């Protein structure tokens, strides 16, 4: 078996967390007396810029909102307060794991695979989500985590996946990524890692042509996924055994050429 590790994205992949992030941003803006409101359509646009601090800076520069200039130098402080608000919001488990996530993590461990995380969000947010949904610390669930604060270039740059591979001690063609967004797809592909996409509420409709497989979710015994593109037709759940077979066809495939970066804040 070539497959040695599964690397999960967090926001949108483990759980539909982006709506909680959006509400936390808006509530924090209001707490700071800022007349800023990120509605769902605007947030979908803003998600092209990964990372909360980068997203706020991009919004100020591109949308020129009232009080933008004076907030620019306080972005780290504003974002820290938003993150604390977000963690309080999800602490009661009200944002559940997506179908098949817990199952696949457990099956992967039983099969002797390593399980990691590559996310643009910060470590405390991942720890809060895992504690709330799985009832134990993230360190007991994942063999390694690569989080936003550890790299200088977030997705779609390859740095987070390269860091996850290094921490897990596996090569790029011994791992598979589970992602929900095009930025995540590009990040993994640029690190040479093949990708399974489970589109989320905010990323449905993005271009996932280069994914190994696109399925509606990872699937449960009583909740088969809907096959959208690539490998996985006539199946119902993503399993370690299926992933192993899929990446055998991928091993050795050259990395795609670098592509232009989307705007950064
Ligand atoms: C998705 C993101 C994050 C969240 C907000 O990350 O782009 O920036 O929207 O999180 P993932 P922060 O790679 O997990 O899908 O405010 O903590 O940055
Ligand atoms: Mg994501």
C-alpha cells in the first residue's frame, strides 16, 4: 500500500465552519463600532483570500469601508478578538463534523495510516473544533497539524502541505488531501499531493477539474455520497482502501505548473 497519510483541511472540510467565522467577524466589527457587514455573497468573494487577518486587510484595501485606514494597524488585535468569539461560538458543538469525517479518521488510524491537518486557520481554532465535536484534544486525533500561523504564505501556496508532509514524515505521493476549496486544491497540488474534494456551502461551484475525485461528502453507511467528478463512481463512502487504490494511479504524476496567485490582502 503506497498510501501512508491522509491530510485534512479544516474549515469547510471537517465542518461547515465558515458561517460561524462570518458571524464572528460581523459581531466583532459591531463590537468595535465598525459599520461593516459581510453578507453571504460578499463573504464568498472574500474567501478567495485565505486567512482572517489577510481577509480583513484585503477588505479595507479593496472596499474602502468607513474607518478602514484607522483599523488597518489594529488588524491583529481585531482578528484575535474575532477568533476568541469564534471559539466561544463553536464550543458547544453546534457546528458538527461533516458526514464521514469521524468515520474516515477512525478507519485510517485502524488501517495504520497517519492523519494530519493542513489549514490556514490557527491552531487554537482547530483545537476548539475538535474538542467540541470529538470530545478529546486535537493532539489525540491528529499525528501532526500544520496551521496558518506557522507559515508565511498561506493557501494556495504549497507551504502548509509541505509542512504537514514534513511533520508526518511522508512523501508527497504517499499522502492524499481532503479539501473543500480551489485554494486548498491548488495548495495541495503545488506540494504534489493528490486531492479529494468535498465541496462546502461556500465553495460549491468552484473549479475542481484537477482533483482526483469530487464527491458531495465523505459518506456514511446510511448516507452515500453523490459522485460529482473523477474517481468514486458506483461507490458510496470514501474509505482508506479506496484512497489507496486511487493514489496508485497518481504516483509519479508530475506536479502541475505554478498558477497565478489570487489577490492577497
Ligand atoms: C479557511 C480560511 C480561514 C477561515 C478563517 O481555512 O480561509 O481563513 O475563513 O479563519 P481552511 P481565521 O484552510 O481551514 O479551509 O480567521 O482563523 O484565519
Ligand atoms: Mg477549507
